[in-house]
């Protein structure tokens, strides 16, 4: 899956790599000189497209193979266990987009996002997808979403709850592959979330839930929609 298969469109990510195995002629859209990063309209439109790709896979409207063959922005790598009898239940999805092409006098600019896909076994549909909004420079990133951005994804607001609600079991951890709060909290950046906004949608006749996690310093009690979210958790409900 990680290599280019017959009939697969060339990947933007692969086209950026030079002979030394690193990206050449392009600067990354986030760098260590920034004090913060606010997503531009180009960044947001690509992030919305990437969320949509993940929702399409979860609903079965698109398969991993179909996306990998037809979408130049998206590259999917299956996690193959060391033991051949173990099922392939995880995949990493990389989304790369060009913001600005290079010229003779200046480098271009490129951005990317990453998601993880999970399922119970190889015969089961992909059930969970997660997109973190983080970077290796530890620079605050503001997604800058509006109500219209959620509408583009055809999301309907459902409920709001807090990390403390998960800890007290007032609300179940029902949007993640592991329902145990401690395991959820301890894995990756999950424990950094303060509040969660749950939305619902239907794709390919399959109900899906979409939960956006927000950091405490970006939480607005009066906001109907999370403007600057930190994590999005997607789940196939049907």
C-alpha cells in the first residue's frame, strides 16, 4: 500500500521528495520562527477536504484502495503487523497540498495533515478516524473554523461535553476506539482536550459522529461551534 500501485495517480507528497529523501524547493507552512499559526482559507479548504475523505472511508462511500489510487493529495499506508496471522486494523493517512509553487527566485510552500484509521478486523469496515492539529514545533495552531465550514461538511450539532465528564463517567468515551477513560487520556494528545463538541452526519446511508476537541485556552462558553479546535474524532455509528 505504501508504494505506488499500478493505475495509481502520482502523489503530491512523493513529487516533493528530492534525491536525498527530503523535501526540496518548498518550505513547510509552519516553522519554528512563528509564534502561532492561523490556518488560511487555502489551509482550511484542504483540511475540510481531508475530513471529508476520512468520513467517506468510514461510511464506505470510498475504499482505502480507491482513495489511494485516485486522490493525488492523499497517501494511505496500512500498518502491517509483524506476525502474518495478525489482522491489519490500523492505517495512517497523509494529506499533502501545495500552497505556492516555487519560482526561480523563491521556494514554494506546502502544507499537510495526518489522520489515523482503525477497525476491529480486516472483514470489518473502518470504524474510527482521528485528525490531530499539532506540529513538531509546538506552535499554537488556530483552525479558524466558522459555522459555514461545519455546514460544508453537512454536520449537525448534537451536544457539548467536557473532559471532566468523561473522567466522572457522566459521558461515555463513545467516540474513540478504547472506551476506558485512562487509556484514552494517556494516549497521545487526547488528555489535552478540555471540551468536546459532537456533531452528526450521514454518508452513504451510514450515520457518523464527529467530535471536535478544544483546548481550555480556546474554549468559548458562548460559542455554538468550536472555532479553534485541537482534535477531531470521527466514528462510524452504523
